[in-house]
C-alpha cells in the first residue's frame, strides 16, 4: 500500500531572486536592445512562469503534490518554497481538530433508548491516505466516529439496575468505555491516515420518553437502600438500650414489656417524620 513520501522543494527566496533578475535583464534588453528583442519577451514569460510556483507553508500544515495525476510527495516543513507550477498543491492541515458528535438516540444492550454523544480529538498523520484513500476525510471522521459510538452504546448496558452481573456499563465504567471507544474509532480512521488523540463520552442520559420512569426507579432504589441502613442502625440502638437497662438494673422488663419498648423505639427511630411523644401517667395496662 502506498504511503506518504516527504520531499524537500527548492528555496523560495532563491527562485524569487532568479525571477527578479531575469525580469530586470529582460526589461533592460528591451530598452537597450543588447541582444535579439525576442529574448526580452521570453525572459518576461519565464519570469512570470516562475512566480506561479511560489508557496508559503505554515507550521502544522502540509502540501500534497501531484503532477498530471501522479503523486510526487508531501511537503511538511514550514517555510517559503518554490515548486513546479504544473504541480497541483493540495493543502492539508495537520493541526488537532475537535469533533463533537450529535446526540444519538440508540438502544443500549438491554434495549433501553438512551441519548449519547462523544468528543473526538484527531489530526492527520498520513497525508497521502487522507488525500487519496477517502473522498472527504473530514466527513469520513464524522460518520465513522458516530458509527463507532453507536456500536459502543449498543454493546453495553446504561447501568447495572437490570443487568446486575455487568462489570462494565456506560454510566459507571467511564475510563474503560472511553478507552474502548478510542480504540474503535482509531481502527476505523486508520484507513484515512487519521490519528485519534482522545475520544470520550460527553453526554449520556436516558431518552426523554423513559427518563422520568428511570428516575423514579433510581429514587426508589435509593430510598430502599437508605431505609435498610436506617433499620440496621435502629436495631443496633434498641439492642444497646436493652442491654444497658438490664446491666444497670434501672428497670426490670418482662417479655411483653420488652416487645412494647422495642416496637416504640423502632417506630421512633425508623419514622421519616418527627415522633410525637405520649406520656403515660398510669401503668402499662391502664
């Protein structure tokens, strides 16, 4: 497979001096007729022909040179140069580019519709492939990045609520997902001579039609987890209270009284509202 070939063209300053010198000599010959007058016309034509070959190349920029359809090489070093005016000089930027994909609506591994987008930082590493192996390398990067992102989203679950055995999810495994996304995009863009510097997910959410339901499910899971922790702590506190009362002999409780005390303490400790105390002025049974 043919790849990039770097070439070094002629100095632009040297050829500029040659062109100006030839132009001045041609004009002087026209005025003083030192030699055949046709030399002046030929000299002026050659001088103007030379002027058509000058080019300035900025840092992190390149020129792909072709002559009548034949690839001649790539100039990557910045500076002022001269090349054959018949060469077609295609400019290709080698600066880093940012691509933010549109928000794609896809189904994750569990079939839930989600909205996902990514940011890709890329640059051209092989100018020959970028110029000749694809029609439009910028559009190629956009389409292939979105295609890789769509494939990644369909291969993993959004979270592990429905797939508890999933070790990698889109939501919780950001480092692993970003690495796999970068590798997938790099493999696709290598055809166009594109180097992927970074690729990461920039937006991830459930689709609008199920977002409210999923939010309620997450809230319910959080409430259940919180309640479990509260109950666990309340049971420990009741156990400590009973042990302390029994150890210090403050009051002697039979099984019925213990059950009533445990019930009251659990209601107070586990309630999500402030408890209103009731003062019993009689006995436990009156």
